[in-house]
C-alpha cells in the first residue's frame, strides 16, 4: 500500500512537470485504482464520471453563441472578436475618444516643439524661423516623431489616424467604413483645436507662430500642389504599411512617422508643411487668423488622399503581390512549397 501511494504521487508529479513544459495542455484527472479507505473493504474501483474530460470544463456551461463574439472552448481566455462583425455604437465611441486624445497629444507636442524651435531661432540667429535650415529640421523632427509615438500608442484603439485627409483616403480605399470615418472626423478637428488652445495658454509666444502660411514667392497654386504631393507620400505609407497587413505591419508607426518627417523637410518652409487639415485649422481658430488661401490646406491634402487611394485600388486590382512575390516570406526555400506526389501501392 505504501509503495502504491508513492507511485501515485510520483505519477502526479510527472504530470505536473509535463503541464509546466506545455501550459496549453489541458490537465488530466487522475483516478488511482485504490484509495486508502477502499483498500480494506473493496479491491475494485469505479472510474470517475467523465474522467476523460478536464476538470475545468466539466462544470463550465457553453457560452451563448453571438454573431460578433465567439469563445475558445479550449481555454478560459477572453472572447475572440470577429474582425468582420458589424461595429457597435460603443466601439465607435471608444474609437472617437481615442482619436480625440491621440490627435490632441500629437499636435500638442508638435506645436510645442514648433514654438520652441522658432523662438530659439529668433533669439539666437535673429532671422525668420522659416529661413533657418536648422529650425526646419527641428520642426520636422517634432511633428514626425510626435506622430510616430502617438500612432504607435493609439493604433490599437482608433487606428492612430489623427488626420481627416488620411481618414478620407482610408475610406475611399476600403480600409475604413464610411460610418467610422464620419465619426472620427469631428473628433480629429476638436482634438486639433483643443491642442492649439492649450498650447496658446501654456507657452508665452503667440500660437500664430505655428500657423501654416505660404513663403514669399510661393503662389497659391504651387502651395496647393505641394500639399497634394506631400500628402501622397504620407497616404501611401499608411496604406502599404498599416492598412495592407503584412509581417512588418507592427512597425508601421515608424514608417509613418518617418514619412511625415521627410515631407515636413520639403514643405515646412514653403507651405508650413500641413498635410493635415486639422493641423492647419486648430491654430487658425486659436489665433483667430485665417489667411485668404486657407482652403488649400483642405483641398490639397484631400486631393493627395484621393489620388493615392485610387492608385492603391488600381494596384490591388492588378494583384500587385504577384509582380514581386515572396516579400513577406521568412526565407524558406521554394522547394518546400512544391506539391508532393505519393506513390500508390498496387
């Protein structure tokens, strides 16, 4: 009897060791052939009822079926959300709140760095901030890295768009439902206005310092098409890295932030480097100063988003993946994917 008890304990310890090596393995109920109380009265044993079913699943009722959420019957993890399910009103509200907070944080730090760089340029160099190349680099870094960080933080909540033009491009390309786009648009505008208002109160220089204005010698038509092409770079980066899922999608915020940095380097001096109607609208409202050509900062990014989304649909229709295949492979040899032929025994 003592030897049998030791064997039972040793078997249980082995089973626990296997469970630690493979935590996803369901625990098995072990029923010893004899217990200490039964050994003296009855040499037979009765197996446990439903002993082949894990203990944690015997008394767990099946959850109700739902068209939007399903449960994994093999674990007690959180429900699996169907990506094709119709979003609820609560989901739209959460996404809108995330877009408001994300847009506020993105532009708050962008405006703050912009004001600091311009103020220091005026104090040290004594020239116009826009004419100083170092100031342009600092301003571009401020907006680019602010977008990188905020997009990486909020993309799980709302997608990390923070831009009505990008929202329009995603809707036209099929990456975002129309209902979600209409809900995110006012959240982005309110976030931009709030960020400009808070910066105007907290920082001594005037918020008009971050207004998007055309440089001397730059015509309205030139500014319009500059904004269009600058937005095209940002839009195609969002579509190919974030909207189009691949193995490098988790690094999409890095590419998006760097694309804004590059676009800002080219556009800060000539147009102010908007690429974002909310970015231009917020400071204009806070400073109550609207230039007569303010409309180009809405039409230019919108045209860039429309053109880029049209090109994206075009290459998707032509199955661009087949033009340069294997870009998302892990480096396996191609012969691993060849069909295997089996000989039939006669």
